[in-house]
C-alpha cells in the first residue's frame, strides 16, 4: 500500500478500543487479525469507466485523518415496540451469542483495506435485534460526528417473519479543524419471511471523506429494501448490496444524491440473485451542480441456479452545470436464461424544451429549473415509505437548491 | 385592449449557417379577434409562434415583434411610455407576464410536477412579473420605504405563497376544469405525463383560461383531437375570446376546427411569408382546393 495508516496506529490501540468496549476475546482477535491484514489488502475497487478511474482512494492521507482513540459522537437511538436497539456495549452484554453468530457474516471483515481498517478500529456501534414475528416501524439511529475520524458499525438481525423499518442519519456536529474521515459498515440479515427497510441519509460536513459499505442477506421470502441518500461529504465511496440467497426473496435499492461545489460521489448498487424466483429493483437518481462529479455502477448478477429471476435497474443523472461530470455503468450478468431483466442509465442536462415550456407560462428560468430538479427526484422519493426520511431528503434537496 | 404587431420578421435557426425560415412576416392580431394561420408544412407557422414566445432555438435577423397595450390594460393605468413593448428584448417569462401565451403543438411532459402546483406557480409568477415590469425605480424605492415603515404589512402571510393562495387557486382551477369538461383528477397528475394527445391539448386550453392572456398563439391545438374533444377545446377557445377578450392566433392545417371557432381573419403562409389574407371564406377555399393556387398567384404576381 502506498499509504500506511498503521504507522500511527498500533496493535495496543486496537486492544485498547476493544477493552474499553468490554469485548469478548473472539472479537478482539477478529480486530487484531483485520489490523494485521491491512498490509496485504488492496483498497476497495473503484468504479472505472472506459479510459477513466474516477476515484483515487490512495491519495487520501489516512495517517493524518485517522485518530481512532479520540472518537466522539452523539447517538440518538429511537426504539420501537418489540425491537431492541442497543449500543455496542449493551448488545455485547445482552446478546453476545447473537453478535458472534452474525458479526462479519455478511460483510467480510477483511473485504478490503478500508473495511479491515473499520473492523480494527470501530468504536461506535449499534445492534438492532428484531425477534421472530415482531413488526416494528420507526427505528431511528442518528449519528452526529464530533471528531476527526469516526468508525461506525451497525448490525441488523431480523428473525423469521419479523419486519422492521430503520432510519439512519449521519451528520456533523461541532466543526473539527481540517479534513475528517467517516467509515460506516452495515450488516443486515433478514430471516425467512422477514422484511427490513433500511434508509440512510448522509449529510456529513463537506470536508469529510466518507467510506460506506451496506450489505444484506435475504433468506427465503425475505425482503431487504435499501434507501441511500447522499448529500454531504467531500468524497463518498459507497456500495449498497444484497445477496438474494433464499427462494422468493426480494430487494429494492433506491438511491438519491445531489452534489455541488467539488463534491465527489462513487456509488454502487449491487444485487446477486442466488435463490429461485427472486426479484430486484435498483433505482438511483442524482443531480450535480458546479464542478461536482459522480460515477455510478449498478450490478445485477444472476446466478446459475437463479431460475425465474426478475431484475430491473435504472439510473439517471441530471447535470445543472457545464463543469459537472458524471458517468454510469449498469452491468447485467446473466447465468440463467430464465430471467426477465432490464437495465438503463442516462446522463444529461436539463431539457431545453421542458424549460421553455415552463418559462413561456411565466415562470422564470431559475424557478423552472428548481421545479424540474425537485420533480426529477419525485420517482425516487415515491419509493421511500418512511415519511421522515422522505421529508428530510426533500428538505435537503430544497435547501441545496436555495429555496 | 392589446395588439400584437409583427413587422417584417426575418429569422433563422440559431446556429452558424442555420436555415433561414422566416422571410418577412407581417401580421397584426388585436384583442377579441380570432386569426387562423394556415399553410403547408415547413412554411414557418410554428417558427412564428415560437419566436413570439421567445424560443431560444431561433435567431431574429430583422424585423420586430411589438405588443401595444391600452392605457387601461390589466385594470390598471399604464403610462404612455410603458404601453408599447418590444417582445424580442424580453425573456419568455416576461413576455408571458405581459400576456403572451403559446399553446404548444407538442406540450412537454414534466415528471414530478403536478398540474395544480405548476399552474399556481405560473399564475403567481405572471402577476409578480407584471408588477416588476411596470414598477419604475421611484415606485420601487417608495415601496421599500413604505415597507420599512410598518412592522407588519397587511400583505404578510400571503406574500410567501404568492398573490393567489392555494385555496383560491384550487377553486379557480376547479371552475375552469368544469367548463372544459376535464376530470378533476387531472389537477394532481404530473404535467402532461401519460396524457393522451387530446388531453394534452385540452390542458393547453385550460392553462390559457387560467393565465388569461392578452394574445394566445395556439399551435395546432386541433391536431390529434376526436370530435368530442375538438368541441370542448373549441368551446374553450371561444370562451377565451368572448369572456376574456383574448386575441387568438390559431395555427391549423384543417378547416375542421374553424367550423367551431369561426375566424375573423384567415392568413396563408408560404415560404416564410404571409402570402394571402382574407375572411373565413379563404379557409374554405383552401380546404377545397389546397395551397397550389395561392402559390401560383404569388409567383405570378412576382
């Protein structure tokens, strides 16, 4: 690796973090193994389009950014009836076995350099445990980042025939001098016939580098629906993924982003059809202004045994300025012919005929453009079942438009 | 009373070496009049319409497009120096504020923006835009002083949502939709999205009815309409003229709509110019005999 973060972080630091959280030995070991593996691990693969690597993760000065012992956050966890929403220390005490069963089972703790770094150093953590048969709405996890770096880990376990709606928010509290680093790992397990809707709205300060991986496993007739809104950060590297392992399982991945100034978004939505009769729907819409850049990759991977698959993907990026840049790479990999699938991606500017139609009715160009942008996000907002998330996302879009 | 006056209008496609389309159009439309503009495809009818409204795809190389207003337009006293406007100097939304309306041949489909939201925004923008155009600097200053003088203005509250409130607007929209025999559910649908060809045209007439233009230019409002809808749309156009005193410039290929919307004047456009003008009988003759005889007459005379 060109950048060696562990020049400033030691094994003793990892042990100290683990000890402070009162972790069992297996977990301390897992952290130490991840720490040792750093040297050999590659950076997360970035999205490439012909002739271009959009994101250079090696260029970041992790040594400068990462200060794992001095982490500070404010956590607001809102429980719903029947669901346990626990801090990491509480969860370890009450559900040690559950955590041991699931930790690292969905996201490989050593998936890549940045994930392993998160495994070794995370201090903030939340466990959402939804017991069998429980229906719960409005679980909320709000994270306010108050330090140079913050490593956040979330585990969601939804047992058989349960359902839960979770809303996660990240934003920055007290301003910290210099650049910041946020790293978030989310693992979701949806048991047989369980439904998890996980909505995340990232609005971190715009001098924050944000690395995020969210991944779920859906069992038979299980459903995992993701919503991911990205408005904040200077650079975001994120991937939202579902493995449809069980027969009849489903997943929807809905994304929305709005970049301005020199923000950079590297966004992926990925689904693997592995069981039979599975369904996936990937929908992302984004807007870019000023010199912002985005690159999107959507992957629909249909396995050999995935008979009777339905898989759909569409991505649209709207550019408001001549200096913004965007590209998209929708990928459809089909290894079973019994598949109905579609994929499309568009990148374009505001339609001049749409604009003229509106201005000719009396609306000035700026207001007309704002209406078009707000309207552009509507198909995505309509997919959001959580009122608070939809309203917050809409409010952030309006705020960015200056309305 | 308002008059739209087009003098010797020459225009081309706005790009280097762009095709010349208009070769000197002269046309005058007054409030309360209905003009039919006919002519073969490619003669410049739609281009004329778009230039009146300010479409950026065309460049005017010569001539002018003027709007003359009465001293008592919009129920307000208009000083003499603000009675004539050179539309070519104005943005499309400013032209709309003065009372120009273009009904599109192919209305845009705008996803995520409801009819009711768009139309109320447009109506308020039009009223506001008009105020700005007629507000001279002294008045603006006086108004600022006045506002500073009061802690709370009686207009406060309404200012945020515009001159026409949501409730008022919904009532207005409901009435106009009933008149045009449009289903109420259209109000909450996205602008023209998933509308049939006929519904889109009906929607154009509805928008005109709400914005109450001085001059409405309707580009092939009759194409793609079945007979029932043609009657609804015609009723809407007649009502614009009869109830609001709008002057209508109606571009059409067919005599058919003229049976329902009787024109005072009929013009034939050929090769970027008005080649012939007359009364309703001219439209009938065109229906029977086509455009060839006009062409022959024009080129014989030349």
